């Protein structure tokens, strides 16, 4: 039996003395970080992916495993980088909203109205809703939805109290639901189902 | 449906992580790991090998890494047809041109939207942003940056328009260390106005240009005369388009039908140019000999490389060409195996660079 691969935190700890130990973290997490960034800023994700890992490497000595795990830590760095490109992010959402507002698919049976209330039908309004959120609220919401971080992890990577995360998420989700209006068959918000 | 589920299922999707982007990000990290003291030698790069449905992390960064291939990386060898192609331009020029400053353009397939004019030291200069929408805030988000402090707001005249110039300071990261950024206070000036209908132009000055009068002068010298891209290719595969160009010296094209298939032309910094005799040993995944070829009448080096994907038993390969322009400036063309050797050289002959 081969030895188990070292964990993320162990690799970071080792990399403080032996920087080469950091490289496998890229292979483990690059896809997830890029996907998170890509959903937020599109093609710019290519650049920000690189920046995320460079910053993480430079700050590896300051990483505290008891504070947050490595993947959330990386997503936090990525989120901070997105701050420098807020307009790119908003422009992307608006463009997606406009594109989704193009004429509906032809030939749908009127009786299939319920089926049209599927996720695809909500793409445009959802993108528009994201564009309208305050950046800090959007960070919290997207770390939860796309980063799949818990409330405590979001608080850790954004360096705010958990209560602040709750209020930001409440506001973001309320506004998102309001923007979707009557077209969304959303269930009530439930913190227990949030991951 | 929960709203989080909705965000996951109907929210914006991410573009695929291309092999080129992944490799570039990984190479940048490995350079950083090498350390600044080693960065000026020819790059030591890692072969990134890819197999299907197997994910593991290498025990050491020098070892091969196996990750899942997202999808096939394009049509087969010999499928490329090169056609005339030119990189879109930046829509504005400065008349008179600012003395001692040179532009570098950033943009995408729709054209350049950013022109950064800097002096040789990078201390003095300004950036021009062009877009359809009014920018929000000051300094492209600088009003949310650490240590942001507004210093002055001056009204200046631009033709019939009265426009505000905001001068501010912010913390600027001059060195990123293990303990975080070492910052200094840096001064900027910001000017933004709707120059034409649906054409918003913003200027961000630094150094000597962090000044209302200087920016007013720059704004007054803007004319509607497109500037050609500093790096152009002249030829490109039919059905491909620009994914991005950066800093006026990195250009990425992608196959519209197979986004994972792309090619990159870039001008390496002088310290990153690989000595002609060491190209093969300095690049990622060489699988063929270093071929001595000629581009622009000058010696060039061409190497067949393993680009890292194995899909359905097929190992995808590519080309790495280091060549020079007639003035001796080095450029690199990395192309997928869909190119023949002759097409790589044909395309390289048409690359131009006018910084």
C-alpha cells in the first residue's frame, strides 16, 4: 500500500521550508478556483487563476489551518481579486441577461408552461439580479452558492463576523428572489439546506 | 427549488479552463517557486500529463501530474486552413503622441478597450479605458482599494463638457512577501466622460500624470484614429478568433468550435528568451528533436511537444517555435498538432510586432 498523499494543510506547512511542496496544490484546486472565477468574470478567470496561486504561495507562511481549509482560503483570495474587476463582473452579468432576453424557444406547447419555469428560463433574470447586488453581498452569496462554503468559512475568508455573513446573505437572497419575482418557483430560504 | 440550487444550475457558467491557460498559470507558479534569483535563467518547466478519469497529485512538483481531461482538444492534424487575419485595433489615438510614452493594448475579440501608456521606467504614464457604459466609482474600483483617500476634485473643460478630475492616493503594493504586501502611498488622477454617444472614455494617470491639467491635456489630444495592434499575426486558422491579448505582447487565438484548442504568440521579456541551443531542454514536454528552421531569414528553433492531453488513447501534441523578427526581437509561437510543420512556419512568417 502506498503512503497516503499529504493533506493540503500539510503541503502548505512543508512548503514554508521547501517551496516545491506547494505545487501539487495547484493541481488539486486549479479547476475549482478557475470555475468559481470563470462564473464571476468569464475569460478573465485565466489571469486571476494565476494571480490567486501566486498570492497564495507568497502568503503561505501566514496560512492557519485551524482558521480555514485550503480550498476556501484560495476562494477567498480569488474573491478579493475579483474586487479589482467589479465592472467586468457586472458587465458580464448584464450581457448574459441581455442575451437570455432574446426571443423564447419556438414551438413550445402552451400546456408546457410549467416546464418552461425551469432553470434555463431564469438565466436572464438571475444574471440581472446578480448584477444589481452590492459587491459585498454578492461575494457572500456566490461563495455560498458556487464556492459551496459554509457560513463560518465565508466569515473566515472575508474576515467578517458570522453575523455579518448572515445579514449579507439574507439581503442578497432577498433581493435575488425579489428580482426573480413571480417567475421563480423558489422554496423558502433555509439555512440548513445551504450546502 | 432552492435559490442556491438555482444559482448553481442557471447561474452564469464558467468558460472552460484551456490547457494553455492552465499551463501558463502553473508555469507562473513554478517560476515563483523557483524564486527570483533563478527566474532569469531559462525556464525549467514541468510536463503536465493527462489521463482519463484519474486524478492524483504528484508527490513532488517535478513529477508528472495526472488530471482528468475535460474534453477532446480539437480536430486532427492537417485540419487547419490558414486565412488572412488581423488583430482588432484600439479606436483612439493621441495627437500629438505623448513624448517618451508607448502604448500597450489589452482587449478581446471585440477589439482593444485598454491602452496603457507608460514611460520606460513605468513611473509616469496613464491608462485609457474605452467602453459603452459609464464606469462606476473612481479609478476603476480604486475607491474601494486599501487606503483610498480623495485629495482633490477639479473641474476641467473638455470641449463643451465640464468634467471632474479626481485626484487621490491609495496604498500600492510594491512587494508581495510572505507576510503580505509591502505598500507605499501612490497618487493617481481619474477623469471619465462620455466622449461620444455610448463611448465612455476614462483616463487614469500616475506619476507626473496624476494631475488634472496633465489629464486634461491628454483628453484634449484624443482623436478618432484607430491604432493597430502592436502584435499582429497576419494569418490565422479559419474559424478561429481572438480570445485575448494582453500588454500588447501576448495574443491568444482559439478555435470557435473547440475552445480547448488554442494557440499563443508572445514576445518574451529579454530575460526570458531561451538561448537557441537550449530550447528543447527548457520547455515543457519535448518529444521530438530540436529542429533548426528559418523564419524571417533568421535561425529559429522548432520542437514537437506533448501538450499533456491523452484522450481515448490519443496523445495530443503541439509545436513550440522560438523565432525572431528581422530586427532580432524574439517571439514564441505555440500551436496545436492540427497545424502542420509548414503551417507553423507559414504563420510565423506573418507575425509582426511594432511596440
